[in-house]
């Protein structure tokens, strides 16, 4: 069992809806880079605060960050930072591309995030043991004098029952 400190940038209205219905909900989008689910930043409250201030969908209410600890058994989390998990996804992607090509199907003008979303949805439909996906991404933050690119680890929770609503801590932005 591995525990993750997770931060979700949102607004007050969304938080109230989560508490009222007792669960997170999500609307699938065709360009969610880790597929459909509820997204969290791992161990990075500053990134969640940035999201809450600038990108939350309910901009009519005050921004806030929700902190929650989420646990996964080792076989429940597809961690694309791990070599073996990424290798399995890459092998699936190669086989999928071969099958598409054999059927004369072509991917034209497909956005990278749309492709990744479709790929992950197909992979997860065959590998149903995964209730979450984790990946570290490069951020849009400029490289500073150190020369290091900013990174953000994200966790996409597909099985919202994994999120302990009673354990949510509300943090003002």
C-alpha cells in the first residue's frame, strides 16, 4: 500500500457539490492527458493553488485547494514514471497502431493529448485493475538560472471511491 498527499485546485462551489453528493464527479474530455478521472497534483500545493487561481471551471466562486491522502495497492496504480508500466503502455500502443494500420485506419491531425487520452482509455478497458494513473510532466514554467525544467506530478483517479471525502482538508488560496 502506498500513500500519496494529493492536492486538487478548485473553487468553493465545486467543493460544496463534492461534500453535498459525497463524491467527486468528472466529465470526460477527449484531451485529458491521463484519460478520464479526477486530477490531483502530488506533493505540490503550489501547483494546485496556481490551478485553483487560474484554471478552475467555477470562476464565479473563491478558489481553494483540497488536500487528501489517497492510498493505492501497488497493482492498482498505473505509474507512467515507472519503466515497467510505461513499457507495457508502449507495447499496447505499438500493437494498436499496427492494428489500425492493418485496417487502413489513419490518425490524421490528432492532437497529442487526444491520442494519449484515447490510448489510455483503450489500455485501461483491457487492464481494469487500475483505479488511477500517475505521471510527472514538464510544466510551462520557464527554466530559471539553474537550467532545470519545472515538473509536476499528477494523479488521475478513475475510481472516485478511492478518494476519502471525510479526509479532505480545505485550504484557502
